[in-house]
C-alpha cells in the first residue's frame, strides 16, 4: 500500500497571506509527482507534474518544489486570494503506472 | 467543448439494478481512467485502459465492468447495485499513463 500524505488537512488564511502545504510520498520507485486543484462542485485540474529531484515549477502565484530523495513536495501560494479557495491534491506515480492521491489540503481564503 | 464528459451527472437508482456511466474524451488521449471518490472524499483508482486495453484493475468487485469500445470512450457498467456503491465516480484521461490527467465533472450515484 502506497502512503501519500498531505498536511495540513485544512487551512484558513486571510486574503494576502502566503501559505504552503506539504505532500509526502514513498521515495522509492518514483516516477512523477502531480499537484491538482479541486474546487467544490468541479473536477480536479492539474497544476504541475514534476519528475526530477530539485524540480521547481511556477504558475502565477503558485509554485511547487520536489525532493524525491526524502519523499516530499511543497506547494506555495503567494498573496492568497479568495479564488484560491479549493482542495489541493498531490498524487504520486511510481513504476505501477497509476496515480495514488493524497487526501488533500482544503484551503479557505477569506477577505 | 468539454474535454472529458461523463453522463449522467446524477444517477439515482434502486438496489439490485444494473446501470452504466459513460465517458468520452475529445483530447486524442491514449489512456482513460475511472476513479471512485469515497466517503472520506478520497480519490481511488478503479480501472485504467490504454488504447482499449486494460492496464490497471484495482481490487474492485466484479460487479463493476469497464468497457472501452474505442480509445475515446470508457464506460463503466455496474451490476446488482448495492448501497455501498453510492459515491461520486470520476472519469479521466491522459496522453499516456502517468502523464497529467484531465478529469470529467463526476457522476453522483445514489443507490436507495
């Protein structure tokens, strides 16, 4: 059984705050680490796919880093806005060709 | 145009019935998936097909049978529905297995 864990489970920040969450995953048989953004009543949307140790990806105010040797990835949001409110999922894929999702971090940004 | 579309969006049915959920993608992807979102909101892979061939089959009751008539479609047929089958089912596709996945809007199945 693969364990993909995310922390915190939920987070409540004020508009303008910067925040970050953690995804930890098995460090063996690593192929890729995905981050998805999932708004309520919608479907998950891909943010990043990272494959190399030390990878950093950025999309607007959101960025992510990857450490495959120790098995963790961080997602950062700079200057949070109410529209950033969503559940952020990470997913690990190894040699088995399937994505194993974490349980997500639920972010709520208030004015 | 919706890239990955699932029908129906809602499905309410009685225990013991047989039902199907359809999924179509117009992205030209090779690989399609079915996920179940469980009661803890956790997304779990059920099946994956690559070019109409089954490549992932997780421990799912054999009442669930996926069918891929072509690489743009992956339908999920469920026989003898049980209360515990109530969940949201998501279809997804990707260019190859392990690449970014694009999800449908989900089908909320309620078994009464």
